[in-house]
C-alpha cells in the first residue's frame, strides 16, 4: 500500500490554553469537559471533522495544549470559551496561542505569554 500523499493530509494546529478555577483540576476531568464542549457546540460530526485531542495538560499549572484541524480551529476555540464548569466546579478556559508546530508553541509556553506580549510592545 502506498503512503498517504502529503497534499491530501489535513493540516493541524496546536492551541495553548489555561484553565481558570479555584482548585487544580485533574487531566481526566479537563479532557472530558473539552470533549463535551466541542461536541455540544459543533455536534458529533463537527467534532469528528475537527479531529481535536488534548496533547498535554499540567494539573499544577493548569496549562495545556490541544490539537485540532486547521479548518476547525475557530470552532474549537469558541467551544472552549463556552466552558463554565468542570467537574461541577466553576471554571473557564482561556486560549492563548495557536501554532502550526508543537515545537514553537512549547517555546512560547516556556517563555510565558505575558513576557512575549511585553517584548512586542517594547519593539
């Protein structure tokens, strides 16, 4: 069987996000809330087309990275903004950055969002 041609593969985007809540939330609960939000916003067929997946989540810092198809990034971000409760606790999800590569997104994540914004303002 021949490999899948590169021009037919769906391009992916990586979205960094932060969960705002009073207490740290476990990864399992955050993943369930993200799945429910995306499915509720775009439906089952839209969620399947988005191909979203939580790649990383750090419960202590409450930061994570989500992968989604390039054509559905806006819909996934909108669905994340609609989250109001996770595991019965008041919470919200803030998106910070969208990138085409995981390497660049991790680099920005290490630097810190606010530091990069301040650097752009000084230039």
